[in-house]
């Protein structure tokens, strides 16, 4: 399994925020809209990073379990 790079996660976070903020139903009402976008991007990145870590933990556990089934 190949881990996603931080650059790739940043890119995905940027795309998600861009898609969200360009949606008709999403409106950012703040004096500093760019600051809010940055905070949103950081939170999306954090969630993506957490999901990658969880996926790696699950993958490792599955490999351990499957490895215990093999015969010498």
C-alpha cells in the first residue's frame, strides 16, 4: 500500500474546499473570507490525514491477522 503524500492531501483539501465554496448551497459569511477558507482547508486536511492513518492501522492489522494463518 502506498501512503498518500502530504502534498497530495493538501491538493485534495484545496479541491474539496474549492468545490464546497463554489456550490450554490454553501455561503461563507465572514469579514475575512480568505481566513475562513484557510481554516476550512486546514480542517479538511486534518480529517483526510486522520483517515489515511486509520486506513494504515487497519491495513497493518489485517496483514497481521492474515500472516497468522500462514503455515511454516
